[in-house]
C-alpha cells in the first residue's frame, strides 16, 4: 500500500464512519484523543488511516439517536412523554437532546418555550412551518435553521442541554398541500425529505433527538420517521387508544422498506395508567402478552401533576418540582434509563 493510500481527509473519515463531514469536525473539537493530523493542507487536515481506524474502533463513536413518538389518537400523553423524556435525559443523564415538534398543536413547543416566546418566534416565521411552506414556493425560501433552533429551552434545572425546533399552527394548512410540492431539479427533493435535508447539519450535535409527531401518518409525520431509527408509541391502555397500533406498525414497516432504512419499534409506553381500572389492567396485560411491539416495563400512572407540568415557568425548577414529589418524576427517570438501555447508550 502506498503512503498516499495510508492517508485520509475529513471527507474520507466521514465516509468510513458513515456520518457527515460536520460530525467529524465536531469530534475533533469534542474529543481530546482524536488523532492529530499528519499535515494541514489548504484543502484541510490529513490523517493516518491506521490511527483513524483504531480511534473509531476504540471510541465506538456515539451517533445521534433519533426517535419519533407517535400515536394515531390524541390525549395519550404523547407530547408530555416526549418533553418529560427530553428533560429527564438532559437533567439526570447529561444527554444533549433536541426536540423536534412536528405536531401542529404546538404543545411541546409551548411547554418548553412558554406561549409568550412562542408567539414572538411564530410571528417571525422561525418555526418548522416555514420549512414546509418553502417547499411550496422553492424560489422564495425563508427558513433559517439557526434562528429557528431554540437553545436551552427547558425550565428544569440541569436540563440546559435541551434544544427545540418549534412547531406552528400553520402546519395544519401546510400538510394538505405538501403532496403537490415541487420535487426539485432531477427529482432531488421529495416531500418526505424536507426535514432530513434541513436538520442534517445539526443532528450530530446531539446524543438523542426526540420527534413529537402529529396524530396521523401524513407527510409531516413521514418526515419525522424518515430521519428516525425507531419509534415509541405512548398509549393509554384502553381499546380506543390502542386500536391503531397495528396500523402504525404495518404502515411504518412498509415505509421503512420503501425508503430502504430500518425504522424499528422501540416499544410501547403505557401512560395515564389507573390501577383501579379493570380495562387498564387487562389491556396492559394483553399488550405485554402480545409483545410486538415490546412494552416498556416502566408505566406512567395517571396524575394531576402531569397537567400542571405543561405550564412553562420563568424560574428554574427541579424535575420533581415539575412532575411532582410522588413517584411520577421517578417513573420518568426509570423510563429514560430504560430507553437508554434499549438504545444501548452509555448512561
């Protein structure tokens, strides 16, 4: 092998690790043991291939883990679960978390930002609605990722590493029009790739990305699934809330095959559980017995504090102050730990 073949640049490293060029740049600044370049050329640094390969094997580089949360029925604590997981992963496990709010109801956005700040950025067009509107008028694009990305949004102490790409009520009108959006020159852009192309530069800045999807399997939800390695189904253990689960699994499975990417069911999270309810007990048992998708061991019980936690506060509060001093906060911590284990991430 020639000496030249023993050398690689940033682009080659990105290809070796199956990540973006920006991710490699981030590794150089984040990890002190990243190999030093053999030489700095005008085109960029050059490294020894053997050192890079050794480093990649040794570090087992943590890539951003992207998970969608979805249920076809509303009122199942999907958004609450998304936000609680984000805040718990950040405050209790030190994870860098990005919440992508694709739900036109904007609940995750207002919980994390507060309604006052949301109105300001919505008026300026700094939401994901602008991204999808641009697809309808590609000659007049105005989506600005840097301005739309809201950093350190949570009101929970220690959760300063939670960032947000906010939603807007305007998504309601946009979704129906996306099917007829222009596909770009040489069909280079399709309606399901809009989010993927927009957030690609920043995904590797995070340990985990949680996507709050609308309660449907439309184009905006498919945008979220397109960048996800898996999905979680929060559900109340009753007949109406669980009725659509087989449809979700089938449709996502078909979509996964269509785009040629694995999108696996991470599991079902039982929410708003009432031990005194025979229906809740029986449905929960049936879901566990069925085992496909698997059910998280942690169960989130019904609690008044869940509703109170949706109110954003200007002053920082602990995770227990937000979710109550009963066992609710503990259950979210257990759920986050279980998710980390299922993703085989370091705690």
